[in-house]
C-alpha cells in the first residue's frame, strides 16, 4: 500500500481469541486498518491464518508509546481512531491517542490514564470507601505479605489474561509463587512493574461488559464466569486461575448493585467514553470489585455478547467514537436471551457437545486448529512465551444459545467437571 494512510483505524495489539471485531468494523466503514504488534506475534498471527490488516507495523515493544508513534510516522499513518486490542498495551494506546489527537481522545477524558490493578483499587477506595474489595498490599522485595492471611492471591499489577495470577495457601507457597512471577516475562517482553497480594474472596465470579458514554455506563451484558483452579506443574501447593467458560445475559438484567458498581468504576477512574469491562465476585455484602479493563473483553466474549444480546459491541464502540452518538442496544434472538461458551481441550469434549442440547437450547461446536510453533525461531518463542503459556491448549469452543442462564451454566460446567475428574 503506497501513500499516506490518513484517517486510518489503528489497533494497538492483536486480539488473542481468534476474533477481529474492530477489523470487521473498519472494513464496513471503508477505513484503512492498521495493526501494530511485535514482529514475533505478527509472524505467528500469519501462521495461525488470521485475517490480515491493510498494513501491519512491527514494533519490538508496543507498550512503548514513543516507539509506536515513530513507527506510525515512518509508515505515514495518521489515525482517526486508535484502539487497544490487548490489555498489555492499553496504557500506550491511550497515550498515543492523546499525543496524535485521534479518537477516543479527548472524549474518553482529556486527562484520562488507564490505571493498573493497584491504582484502580486505590482510586475506588478514595472515591467510595464503602465499596467492598479484597484487602491488598504491594509486595516488597519479593517477601510474602503475612497480614493478609491465607489463602491469598498473588498477581502482577500490570498483567493480563490471567498471566502470573496464583493462589497460595501458606507463607512458603507464597514465596514460591512470587519467585515464579519474578521469573515470568510480561506479554511482549519485559518485567512486571510490581506485584500485589490480596485476600482470597470466594464466591461466584461475574463480569460486566459495557460502553461508557458521556461518563455513564451502558451495560450490554452480565457474564457469569466458569473458572477452574489449575495445579501448577511441579508444585501442587500452588494453583493458577483460568476462565474456561462464560454465560452471558443482557445487561438489562443486571442488579442495581452491579449497575452502581459500573457507575462508581467510571467515576473513580475518570473514564468517560469507550468500551470497558468490570470483574467482580458476588459476596454477601454485594459485589466485590476485582479489576477493570478499558477495552473489549477477550476470550471470545465479543461474539458471545452478540449471541446473547443482539448487540455488536465493537460496532457500537465505533459508533460512539466516530459518530458521537449513544450506543444502541440490540434485541436478543427469539428464544434466546442468554448464551454460554466453554473452551474445550479434547476431541472427546467436542464429541460430547451435542448431548448438551435441550429444550430451547441449541449447540454450536467451533473447532480450531492447534497453533503451529514449528516455524518460529528461538527468539520468537522467547517473545511469545507468555502467549504460549496462556493462549494455547484449547482446540475449540462449545457455545449454547437459548434457555435459562442457570441451565446453560449447569450444562457447560458438566464438561469442565468431567475434565477435572479425568
């Protein structure tokens, strides 16, 4: 492609779930679409057979806004809209939009900066002290935080996709967990900026998917999570968390306290316009805040939200940013109103999916090929280490559409329970 790309859509960071919702939106609007990623991930993405962007710009450290800005200038790309496709690059994405004067700036908030997990907690504690959240503390010098008690969760403050999130039952297990986190690289390379410890709160986990519009939340969906605790290889006293499934229902079904949680999150972080998701645990005193993201959810949730609600989340984000109009909520398909999915890891699970159908519940089986790695160099494998750890292993998804959310949850969880037993 020759000549300057003026008015382009730029996506900083590739999605990891095989979906490219923003690319589809750019195509429909006739916008040139540009993807910025590490050279290693761009090579792997091509090996995965993903749909190409009009221009793919390699940058060794996409989390460095100055490097991305220089690469875009060298490629003569002038974005009209710049959005983040992956959590790791959210901070750089908003910094770039501000410096290049491209949407979502300044509608997202002229002074808005996406906060990491620690600063989100601090902002919410400062603005609404009564909001339940786990007690937490930053880890100093790699030493366990004893006064939070056990079990406790250890996590990087700037991680994503569950990378480096571990559950420890004792001080010795916490010390080993911290050593493991210190040995990990963040996505795209580089160390984590800090690690935090928090008390473990047990309860059903949910996430809210929405769009901020003029500082107010428009909730598209509520997702119940199906989460597995996985034993860490060679250390059975440590366990990691993995979201293996979700059950989505329309945002209009959100309880008053979940709607209030979304509103408080936007107010505390100063986020006025754009996509967001909020994770929470349903506790006895109401939802307990876990964390917030300033982008579309991954893990196939963009598709699941549309299945459950009839709303194209990415298209409404484009509408808000480029047209300046309020997001429009769709209508769920007849007989639907809820949809669920599970990432499957064996052919036996794919084969068992048909039996999950029931009255008013349809089954979709979405197999996917195993990701190839044999064509990657040792240097590429090193950069992609976190991706290979967290975003491989699944051979497809099983999606249920229609019926009650609790019934969908029960049927999907039966696959996970079988896996645990096996």
